[in-house]
C-alpha cells in the first residue's frame, strides 16, 4: 500500500474533460471519484445503488422529477437508488462521486456522455 | 425522501465534542459522518473494513505502524482493513469519515474515546 495522502485539488488539476469521473481511491467495493462537469447530463437512473455527489467547487443542480437540488461548495446529496436524476451546471463544477465499483455514469440511459469505464488516477 | 442538500459546515457547527462522529447521510449500507477531533485517539484496527478520512479543516496525522500520513484540507486517505492506525491532531480538525453502517470508532480496542454508537444528524 501507499501511505501517500490523496490530494483532491491535485487530482482535479490533472485533467480537463467533463462528465468523465476519475477514480482516486477505493473503499472496500466502492470507488471515490473526482469529476468536472458543465452543462446538462442525461436523465438516468441507477436501479441498484444510491449515488453520492459532494461539490468541491461551483454550483451543481441535480434535477429530480419532483424538484431540483442545488448544491454549493461543501454540500452533498445522495440520490437514492431508483430515482431518476439529471445533473446540470451553468459553470464548471468540481465534485466527488461515490458509488460501488463498476457503476456506469449514465445508468442504462446511454448517450454520448456515457463514459465506457471510469479512468483511474489512483 | 428529502430533497434538501446536506451542508457539511452547518452540520459541523451543530456540535462541539471530539472523537464522536455524527452520521449526516447514508449511501446504501455505508454512512457518511462528520467528526471533530483533537489530540490522540487510540491505536486500533478494523478487521473487516477499510475506513476513509477526508480532512475539511485543520491537519490530521494518521499514525500507522510503518509511518505517518499527514492530511491537510482537501486530502483523503483510506486505511485498509486490518491495518492498525491511530489518528492524532495538534489542533482541532474537521473531517469526513466513510465506513459501513455499524462500525465502532475504536475497532475492538475500546477505551474512553469509544463512541457507543455514532449519533445521527441526518
């Protein structure tokens, strides 16, 4: 094992693409990812898992069918399994995602923003 | 479900005790906790789970038997299962902990800093 700390800002400075989560650490069978997003994603659902969003910089809105959740720096939200959602951001947002290993970013919705598999910066 | 964002600073401002993690959100069978720590904890091990520390404010050192990991704001470290560790902080530290539901803060080590069960602010 490495005893080096994982610096989130350093990891985020190492890439520029949007909607492409990068794995920075693993916790049992979960992955901790950092991501940069801007614009609107696609409506999708994860039937088998909750998904955590923690905003590190910027303002991220998670659209839900029954209303929007506006997240600023230092705020988090867990989208429960089975709940359709669509993230949207006017400006660039830096965030942490946490979900089980192997979850596709777009659920089963597909589309051009689907990452085939999340890159690792771990 | 509530569509309210969880504000980490607000949750942290709602208590003052040290070494007493507070649950702020649940992700499947994991709990997201905030904690304030200062001073030295006890050496302990979690045999069945990794444990994630993410520092939000201050400087936290995680002592391991093969060296120390110094974590500043925005840095995280995952202590692998089975690895003995002992957090220590000269000043007050605000941090996030993530681990499966039901994990005791001191592993099996016991001692006066063991929280009988983590309080919930969720």
